[in-house]
C-alpha cells in the first residue's frame, strides 16, 4: 500500500514537471530573421502562375 502511494506521488510529480516545462520547449524566441540574400515577399499572390494546373485529376 505504501509503495503504491509513493509510486503515485512520483508519477504525479513527474507529470506536473513535464507540464510545467512543456511551454519552454515551444516556439522560437525572438523576431523572425530572413536568411542572408533573401528579400521579404509578403504578401504573395496565389496561385503564382496563371497556367492551368496539371496532374492526375485534370481533364
């Protein structure tokens, strides 16, 4: 009985630790930076070409 209670508390502590540290692993810190030599192309038009699409389902 005592061993089960200890196991339950350890699992609860591990779960709370994972939940507490999870936000630290999300996302990049800081502003986005373009790679050298690239220019900002926002907003872009879709589709980029006016050519008809080809593929399996085109007729």
